[in-house]
C-alpha cells in the first residue's frame, strides 16, 4: 500500500509572485515503502527536501523531469548531493517518447554541469511505486509558440484510476480530454493567474472554471498558483495544492463563508500581487 494513499504531496506549489519566490514552482512527490518519486525539483524544492530530511531511509529516488525550464530542474545537482549523503540511489526519469523535451532537458543539465546520471524506465518506476503504469503526453506550454511544449504525467493506479499531473501548460484541448476520461481519479493542473490575457503560458483559473464541471472540481488540484488565485479557486470548489504542502504550516479558514468576505477585500486591491492582504491571512510565511 502507498504510504501517501496514491496521492501526491508537494514541496512547493506557488508561482514566483506568490509566497514562494526563489524558483519555487510546483514540485510534487509520493512515497512507497523505501522508494520516493519526485516530480521536478527547483532550488526551493531541493532545499525543502534537505530541511525535511525525507530522503533518510529511502533506497531509491526517482526524479521525473517534465521539461527544461530552470524552476523545474535547477535543483537537480543539489538533490544529487543529498542522495549521496543519505545513501539513496537517484534515477532520472525523462519523457522518453517526447524526444525534443529529452534533448532540451539533457542540454540544460549539461549547462548546470550535471552530465553523469542514472536513468530509469517508466515501467520500472511504476513497479517500484506500486502503479500499473506511468506515461507521458505532450502539452502546449505557450499559445503563441508551437515549439514550446511540456509533458503531462499519467500515472495509472492498481485500481485503474488515473492521476494526471499537468505541469506548466496552456492546453485547453488537453484539459477537455482529461476531464472527459471516465477513469480519471485526480487531476493536478496549473491555474496560475485569474483571467485570460494575463499570461499565454499557464492556464488561468477563469478558463478552468469555464471548462471543468462543478462536480469534478474537488478532484482537481490547482498548483503553481499566484497569490491572487487561491481564494477564487477555493470559492469555485477546486482543491488547491497548498493544503498538500509537506511539513509547511497551513491554517485553512474554519468558516468557508469567510472566503467570500476575503474575496471582496481582494477585489478591492489595486495590485493584488503586491497589495493582496490575503497572503498573510491564509499562508503564514515560513522560511527554510
């Protein structure tokens, strides 16, 4: 049985103008016995892996890299050192069916001076993590750049239900297809900004609200959030990844109706990313 009950937890889940600002992005993980699966590792996530000492007692660490952007892989050298100090074998898992992403990841790792590493095949990782399979699927990252792509991770559990992890993307077609899948168990997706037009490289929460039916929103986890997204996402009925932060304090509001009150305050701010009073009410800052 999975110690995390086949659910992902997060080392970091906010975008750079949220509370976590030092290449935080989203970095998720799950544990099965003495194996740990990590998805992406920026600098902040690597520091948190160190401070939480989660690698202690782990025999193998499998690191999935979804694409080449630095906030997703710049913590790899740090993680490698941590694994050596704990006697944990580190294996990189690349989206081997998407050649262009693999090439870009390899080039970025080389630029970081990290050229020698062991890799693992998705089928072997799935077996180690008590999953039926792990697959990758390309997604559009930037609407105006067809060369900008990233990879989604489809993890099928032993019960047949899928955990779909869609990192940085702006791919409406992928979202439509995912939520229509009758075997979908949980959908993890970026919802970085509030409205269309604020970005062309990350899905905004407004479009997710328009596309994802109310009944499916509690099983949809929003990650890579900016500070102004959290309250609207919760009011709309989505689950948010901040509640899955590993060993980071989180104090949710006891009365859900207060979210509406806070949203009123939030809507009155001129610059939510800088003046938003919700950040300190919802998320007490903890530095590592």
